[in-house]
């Protein structure tokens, strides 16, 4: 009887270990997916930061040109 009980306990342990292994593999797959998503979002943010910087530079250039034209108009008035 004792041997049979020990054998059943080993079987239960094996089943639990197999379940844990499956859970770990699922978590690893999810982790890889999340890392990929994070990288994609970081690249998207970087692109938006660069676009915003470019827009700010363009806006500053336009403001400078407008100010220059207004100054010329004032000089000739």
C-alpha cells in the first residue's frame, strides 16, 4: 500500500510539474510578444518625437521669416 501511495504521489507531482512547464512556456511566449510590442511602441514614440522636433524647427523658421518681413515693412513705412 505504501508503494502504491508513493507511486500516486509521484504521478501527481509529474502532472503538476508538466502543468507548471506549460504555464512557464505560455508566459515566455507572452513575454516575447510584449517585448516586441514595447519595441514597436518605442519606435513609434521616437518617430513622433522627431516629427515634433521637425515641426518646431519649421515653425521657428516661419516665425523668423514673418518677423523679418514685418521688420522690412516697418522700415519702408
